[in-house]
């Protein structure tokens, strides 16, 4: 099976233009493609996994990735899937976030001469003259067509700023610029970006003629990536300082049954033949599939040692005899104990299981906290320092979050 056919078999392709050309170029390793990343944080999330693994698959087959950092478009903000205007960041914030992104991407793709490139659209967008842009690019876009785009329709009732209305033009200009200056002939993105990306294809066709259009290819991944990477309202980060390797592992280990095989197929590099055999797994076998998925992805991001430790910690928590030393642990100090005791609310905050005592109180009152398998119902409950010696106390938040607290 060649690469394009494998991408289809893995469920990664949603919509394409010029499919015959796309297939030929990808399979021959002749595509120079870009995927855009707006730098709204200093870490990528699990939601970026589809893009990262896709870049890796394509590079392994000889195609050349361009990681486009949205230093310019981040200053505008993509309205897609949002109900409010995105917070604007400073140039310094964006540059810092871009540097963090590259370090994380290097675990997936290889940068260097003739290999992957990272470019920043601030280099060409921030220097544009407004009137020149209107004359060169604005004339190529129909406002009527733009308003029909799904990314704008979702925001029309709540209010869409003129700033955000320009996002499609800026993203289209990116492809136009990359085509001219980097020989980029293909773009990838989430299915919700279809309208924006077609704008780039159309801009190249109108500005550079039919021959150029024949070399302009738009390929989109499924929007499943936009559903990934969030749990309990919080992002699952690739940065271990934001999401520990154990918590990262547990996020994938605790996926809904219906999503497990789809994620294994789309995100891992396991052979399709092996995945096809796993499709019929049920019950305890499906739990094994979740462990495989969690280990494979944790290994990609954090390395084999951390993936093994996370798996051992998970086994310890769920009765499999693993090493408890590898589970998330907070070391408490004497200063955190008053009269040799610490209250449950302070304990939850100290372990990072609640951002405040108010939130900790809510968790306890709603029955969401257990200590050493005993549900805590009293917000005034205290624990003596002697309980934190040795293996310490095992705290459970909700059904799936475990944490160990020990004395320093």
C-alpha cells in the first residue's frame, strides 16, 4: 500500500482538491506542504497530534514539511469554532511560543537543509501595506462567498469583528506567498478550515494563472483533531511541565471506548494489519488497546522511559502490581502542617488537584474526593503527618485522577 492510500485507510482524509495529483505527488515524495500553527500558548497540545504525526508520515516518504508559525495571523485570531474574540498576544509572546513549538516538533519531524522548515508568517504579513493588500488580494475575494463560509456563519449572531473577518484573506495569502517563495504546492489543515484553505487555492489560481493552479493542491485532515486534547475543561499539553507524562498517558488510557480504535488508526504508526486485527477486540481486550494507544503516544512525546514509568504507575493504581513510585507525587513540607495536621482543602490545593480552596470545597461536597479508597465528605477533615510517611496517601479526584502525597 502506498502512502496516500494508507492515509485514506487510516481515516485521515476528509476533503481534497485535485485528488489524482495529490496521490501522485505524495506517493512519489514530491510534495512540499505546510501546516499552520497559531502560537496562542507556549506548548502544543494533544489536539495537535494529528498534524504532527501526519507531517512525520509524509516526511518519512520523502515529502518536505513546512511548519508555518502564525506570528502574523495569531495577532488577528481565527474565529473558527470560537464564540468570542481571541486574546491578542505581543510579538515577544509569539516568538517565545514559536521556539517552544519547534522543540516539541523536533520529536516528530527533522528540520534542516533539504528537510523540514519552520517559517513565520509575521515575516511577510506584518510588512504588508494595507492599500496594496486590498488592491492585490482583496479584489480576489467575494464578501458574499466569505459570509457563507462556516467559520464566519458560526460567529455572525454573536458578533464578528472586522479584524477576525480578515483571517481568511491572511491565511490565503500565506499559501500564495509560500507557493511563490518556498515552492509549496500543498496545504493541510483541519476540516473546519476548508473554506479558508480553498481561498488560498483560488487566490493562487487567479493571481498566477491556470498553470499555477494545476500545481496547487489542498488536502484536509479530518476535524477529529479538534476534539482531542481536552479533559475536564483543561488542555492536555505536550510540555511535561504543564501535563506530566503520567497524566498524558492517563488521558489516552481513559478515552471513550468508541474513540480508541479510531485514534490508534489515525495517530500511531502501528501496521494497519495489526490494527485491523484489533478492530474486533472487546471487553478486557479493549482496555489493552487503550494501554497500547497510551504507551505509543507517550513514547512519541516523552520517550520510552517516561512511557514505561507511566504505564507502571497506572498498573499500580488499578491493581496490576506496578511501581507506585512512578505515579504523580507531591512532597509536602513541615510548613504545610499546622499542629501536625493538614486539612483536606489545603491538601487538594497543595497537590494541584484544585486551583483554590473554594474549588476544593466544591469537589468534596459533590463527593468527588477519596483518600486511601475512603470517600471524604467532611470539608474539615484533617490528616496527620504520620500518614504521609512511606508510600504516603493516595488521593483520588473523580473517577480517573490519582495522586500520591508524601512527607518531604
